[in-house]
């Protein structure tokens, strides 16, 4: 498809970029400007896209979004020892209706997915994740969504979609391509008991804020199994992000950057989004933090291990653990030391599920299995496969 409808990066930011050091990211990224037009996508690995849509925010008051400060902050950073090719395609502007914006976002992201380019989306309201998810329809396979968020965002799927109900819409609307939903960082008092019960009933994964803060490494296997990663900026605490959406409790800057890097390292993550950007009181601090979250994601992408088919590698170690009436099959990468557990595949005629036979796990899961404890994520994945 043509990207002609994408708005170029503003002249102000383009002019600012010309003043930057030759070693800066701004000089390494091929930017869509009025002067240069839309960049070529050959050999591109990552594309940055802004989406100026926030009308389905439950608290929408008519404010317009501007990503200039974020772009300046990204461009001013220095890359690591990277070999990724990055473009900035500019912005998707709001359509006549929000559904028009969804359609454009879905078309852009679908095209990038087909070209094996990872989109980094900077968005307004988080209901845009629905369009980010729908872009995967073209691949005709099941997908996993990891949402770094204080809320589950299940909402009332019978009502029109909002930034607090998009997950509910993803679950109930055809085509049904969602295999697993993982929430990272939820805070119980922001979620109704009905929603908490529904997460459990659907065998989805949810990790409380305190659980992740006490050991951020638990995020790694979750991200290793995710196709789409979405971050709600409202998951940050008010010290890290001063604005209308910030809560006293939440992740700090270091934790969210670690989570972002885990998303980047995942061989499977094909789409990454940061949402709920507002016109924050402290624009410079907020923009720099968002830029650093993006920097850490790109850093992670540069250190991917290409272990999607770890089972086929000759160097991979294989362990069988008898437990109750099951034999759990574990695999360990000799290259990275990462672990996987096999889910018994049940042939139900649904070919979309075949790729989900290996579930990322931790050494701790293996140890606990040796002590006759069935890993919870394995149990949930197996139950979903049986349904």
C-alpha cells in the first residue's frame, strides 16, 4: 500500500535534526519530511509511527496531540553498537471517524508486518491497540498480547470501544486470533473483581505490580512469548511521569526501560506500542523517558538470538521431568541459557495453534517441576489448548 496519507515529521523537528551530531540517532534514522518525502523501506528493520488519535479516551476533552518533543528526544540520543536500519514514517492523523483511523493504522501495520519491519507506535489513547492487533489478521495465525498496564482494560465489550475496554473487544470480535493475553503490572484496586475473575477463567496471565518490581526478570519469558507489546504510560508512577494520568504507585524509569528491553530481545515480538501520551505538565521529562523506553526496545532488538526454533538446534539440551501422570519436556538453549517447556499439542483442526507448542519459561520452573510442582503458565496454556 502507499503511505502517502502519512503526515511528515514537522519542519521544526526536521530543522532541529540538522543541528545534531553526526553520531546521533537523528542522523541515523531515515525521516519522512516534507523535503525528502517517505523513506524507502528496503532493508529496514524498525519503523517509528505516531498516531494522533485520542477521541476514544474516556476522559477526552478535545486536546490535540503533538509528538515533536518525543521525536527531538529520540533523535538527540546516541545509538549503541547497532546494525538495525530505522525509519520514522511520520504520523497517522485522525480520520473523520475513529474507525477510519483504525483502518489506516491496521493497513500501515499490516504492510510493515508483511515486510518483516517492526513498528514502534507512539499513540494517543490505548484503544489503538485494537488496530495494532487487527493488523495481524493478514498473517492468519494466533497471536499473544502483552500489556504493561495498571488495568486489565477488559471493560464492557457490549459498549462502544474505549481505552478501558479494548481488550474485551479483542477477545469477543471475529476473527478470533488472540491465543493469550498477559498483563504486567496490574494494581488490584484499579480492577473490578469481575475482571480479575474473568482473567482467571480465560486462563490469561496477570502479574501484580509488586511481584514484577521485586523481580523484573519474570517479565522475560512473558515477552519471549508475545507477538504484540503495549505499554500504557499510566503504569508509571507520578515521580517518573508528572501528568494527569500518573498514579502514586507504578513502575519507575529503570523498571519500564528493563521491561522494554526484554520486549526488544524477544525473537517473537513483531509490534511495539506506547500509548496514553498526553500533553504532560513536564513535557521535557516525559518525552525523554518515552525516548529512552524506545531506545531500550531498539537496543534489545539488536541483541536478538534467533531462537524461535530452539528445539531444532543440535546444541539444545532436553530434559524430561515425570510429574503426576504427565512427563514435562523442558528445553534449554546452550547459547543463551534460556528455558522452554513443551505444551502437548491437541489436534483440534485449528492449525493456528501449532506454533504454540513451546512455551518460554525459567530455570525456576524447571526446578519446581523437579520438586513435583506443575508450572502455572504451562497449566494455563494446556487448558487453553484443550478448550
